[in-house]
C-alpha cells in the first residue's frame, strides 16, 4: 500500500469515530488511531511481528489477577505511568511532587497511632520517619491523613509473601496531630526488583534492562481542602536512584535517612541506638 492509501485508511477510521457521543472519548480514540497508524507506517511490522505483539499483549492480560496487574507494570516500565502522573501532578511551587502509585497499594493500610512501628517483623535496620503536612504558605494541616506502605528489607510487600509476612506489615494509616506533625517507626527500605516472572520481565530481559527500583517508602497524603498527593520518599544514596526501572525518581523526593547516634532521642522514640532518621515535610496544594 502506498502512503497515500494508508493515509486514506487512517482518515476512514477517524471518520468512523465521528458519531461517538462522548466528545472526550472521540478525542482519545481519534488520537489513538492516528498515532497507532503512524507507528505502523514508521516501523512497517511484518505479519510475524504483529502476531508476536498481539501474543505479548494477550499474555500481559492473562497475567493479571486481583493481586497482580501486569498492564500497570507495562505502563510503568515504558514510562507511561510516570508521564500521566506528572501531567496530572500539582504545579504550585513548593508543593510536594507526585510520583507513581505502583501496583502494591492494593489493600487497606491498618489505622495506626502516631509513632507506631510498621515493621512488624522487626528484621530491618530501625528508622524513624517524621515531618509535618503543610500548606504551601507553611500553615500546618492538622488531621491530615498519611497512607504509608513499603517493602520489607528483602524487597517484598506483604501481599507478595502472605505466607512469610503478616498482613499490614510495612503499612500504616496515620493521622497528623494538631500541628500537622506525623511520625512513625519502620526499617530502612531496600532496593527491590519489580516482578519479572511475566511478559514485562521478558521485555526487560530482551532490552537488557535491570528490574530494580531504588529504596523508597510510598505515601498518599490528604487533608481537607487540599489536593491529595501520591508520592514516595527515596533513600539518599540508594542504588538505582539514577536508573529506576519505572522512571519514578524526582530529585525533590530524595531524603537523607541520617545515621543518628543519640541515646536520649533513641529512648524518646523507642528505637535502639544508633538509628536512621528521615525528616521531611509534605506540602499539599489547596483546591
Ligand atoms: C512500587 O514501587 O511498589 C512499584 C512501582 C511500579 C512498579 C512496580 C512496583
Ligand atoms: Fe514500592
């Protein structure tokens, strides 16, 4: 087919979408058809390649269950999740930047009192995480809610190893105090590989990419009258900060987990001395 014919074909497909009642759906499908056709014109896949691509997408769908979302993983490793997140993220200067949700926020975090230890196994290097939830002008947001989740020191979330970890390990739902202050205890997170036993793992292998994410803790922070933010804090100095498998690192989210040798502070926090201490504020944009 000449380019002229394939352009006609694209026009026909676009015309076929014209009666779509939902204007946004029409816009999305029209752009999808145009971009897909341009992709095919540019790369000219063979029939065998086309069948392989369909097979890959089929296998991706077949890998999805209630506890495994291979399509989100595919979107993550292609940088699409991060692009969507950034486009929808908050732009007010000083507001905490967002990053990907990831596939492991799939259970409700247990409600915990400020100061609780979310490392139920007690196997990791103890750390204290504290800070305040603030508006961009520095006003504290009392009663802000923080949903927190992290992998264990071996790099697994509770839902990945229900036979090894108690449900809720590494998770907590905290409410900030009257000064917008929050704190909890945990263990220093470790880098870990995203799941590689499915089609996305094959894609990473075929493209000579590693599957690792730098050490991080996930947060969703929300407060009345403010836009919630889905984000992480990354451990300064962690391996893979410059090559996150899902492209989710933003410099503003990298925080020191400072080595702290202070017996009286350790006693106050109820952690063994020395311990690692991460302090940062979360800033939410008003709506
Ligand atoms: C996570 O950080 O939990 C995650 C994010 C994207 C893909 C896989 C895992
Ligand atoms: Fe994670």
